[in-house]
């Protein structure tokens, strides 16, 4: 039992996480002892050069991959110790994912694409109403019957956001969510995410190079060579340095 009188725990804690990929003789140290804490309701942006370990980090939080050493604690549970069944449950119930390429199924309507997340969770009750509600939250209440090819890039990404949020996850993890969109459309998609953060209380961990997204963050983290810093470590991530908001 959680003792409610105790100080509130962080929603996400990554503690000294290493992730080593072994490929024959060669070892790649993607994470070298990464640490971070994210509290409930935060909107956290992670910046860093290609290959610095950002996706590997999100995969640890999202239960897609497990650390070589260290601990990942999400919502008070040490997921490092999880069995594969427990990890499946974690991916399904606690985390919503948004990717750079929207990964919508072309032969399904927007509403059916969103409903698919419920079907996969074997939680189909009232799926059409819930899909419709999720689409309304991202401003697509009137476009549920459209197929992906009948939607703009920004609208397709908003369908993908609706698909991530229809299960009402505590946390949404996004890997370059605006990387495939022009600046203006990216800003609209970023604003949809920020609204969900503020109105629905969903915690966001977002990997992005997009300045408009880092401006929305209440914590900006910088990855460099498998480690996480609170200040930029390389010229590539430096332009956003002035955007850091300290609490
Ligand atoms: N499954 C894997 N097997 C072997 N090496 C991997 C694997 N996944 C990632 N790596 C390596 O780990 C390092 C970190 O990769 P990661 O994908 O986390 O970087 P990233 O910061 O997300 O980069 P990008 O901005 O290009 O997406 C890289 O050197 C990559 O080649
Ligand atoms: Mg990546």
C-alpha cells in the first residue's frame, strides 16, 4: 500500500540506466548511466544529437525495451522487474505513443484507427463513442469518417494523438512528433499536445528538435552520448539553451 502521508513520488524515475546493445564482438553503449525524474503533469522535452540515445531512453520508459542495468520506475512501480506480460500491460494501459511517422492504417477510417488501440487493449465497450471523444479532443470531431489519405499531414498526426490518448494513459511518450510536418502544422500539433497536458493532466515526455515544442516545456533535458544533462552539451542542441525554464 502507498502511504499517502509520504511525500509524493515522481511519476517517472530513470535511475542510472545503462543500455548496451551487443552485436557480435561490438558493444554499443546507447545509455551510459542516464538519470531523470518527471513529475505528474509535466511537459518534458528531450533534445540531443542523432545517436545520443533519445529513442532508447523513451523505449525504457515505455516498456518497449529494458535496461542492461539501473532502474526505471513509472507510477510507483519498478518496471525493471516486470515480466513480459506485465510489460505488455504497462505498454497498453499506462503509456500512449506518438511517432514521427503517424503509422495510421490506410484502409481504416480515422475513427477506426483510433478504435484499434481499444481493440488491441481488448476494451471495446462503446469504442465508437470513445474514439469520437478522442478525435474531438484533438479538433477532429467532424472527420472521423475520413481515411488517412483524405487528411492533411497535421490532421493525420492528430488522429495518431487521438489513438494515443483514447485509452486515457497517464503518460504520453512522443518521438519527434512534428519531425515530418512543416513549421506551422507542427506548431498546431504541438498546441494540441500542450492542451491535453493542461486540460487532461496527461504527462508528456517528448523528443523534439522543434523550438516551438521546447518553449512549451516546463523541463528541457539534453542528451549527449548516452547521458542526460540539464544544459546543452553540444553546439547542435545549443540554440534552445535560452529556452530552459527552471522551476
Ligand atoms: N537495437 C539496436 N541495436 C544496436 N544498436 C542500437 C540499437 N538501437 C539503438 N542503437 C544504437 O544506440 C545509439 C542510440 O540510438 P538512439 O536510436 O537511441 O538515438 P537517437 O538519439 O534516438 O537518434 P535519432 O535522433 O537519430 O533518432 C546509436 O548509436 C544507435 O546506433
Ligand atoms: Mg531516435
